[in-house]
C-alpha cells in the first residue's frame, strides 16, 4: 500500500469479513486483525449462547478497537481490520483519520442465513443474524461490495475501489 492505510471491513455475521480480510491483507502485504479478538470473554460467551450483545456490552469492545486503530495510525502501520460496526454510532466511536477506509460487505438476510447454516466452528451463528440485521445501519460513506461474490473477486473489487479513491 502507498502510505499507511487502515482498511476496516464491516458487515453482519456471515458476510465474510475474516475470510476476505485475511486474503486482502495477504494481497496487500499487511497485517490482519479480527475485531472479534477485541471482545471481552463475557461477550464471546453471550454470543456463543445466541444472546445478542447490547450497547453496554459493546462499549469496552469499541474502546479497545478505537485504541488499537489509533495506535496503528500513529505507528504508520498498514492493517486490515474485520469488524462488524453495524450502527453508525459504533463507527463514529472508532478513529477515522485520513488513513482509514471503511469497506461494507453487503448481502441480504436470506443469502447470509443460507451461508450460516453451512458454517461450523464459529461462535456467531444464524441465531444472531436477525438481531444484527435489526440494528444494521448501512453506511453511506463506505466502499460497498457484494459479499456473496467469491473472496478473490471481492478483494479485487476492494483493491480497485481503493485505487480509484486514492
């Protein structure tokens, strides 16, 4: 990447944030971070049990992500961060400097529901999808890509959009 850049991949569970994020980071030669890793254990436990998080649950998670993004920016690091950030208020709690780009992996509820039914080994499942769509506020200021395309195609779409916006 030319200059430092922090790319935040947002979307609901099942949109492919981790898969696409890892591939994008690999292709760009930079670090990958998963927003799920910033959750306290109590949040992960709730999500495993299918209990939606509320704003109070998300507050320490958002603070930890904001701190990390600020640190990456101050260090001039290139990072791809996979992080749901479903509400505008959540996105506003995260540092948004000139070096940050928001990418929205968009898909319909039905498409993601079918994808989640086939997925195993992840703490978030189809039980959380409805609650996430209920609070989703689609961003108007993001690079928006079709989450149902292949990860390779999505990465190409993101890279093209980043080049066009540079």
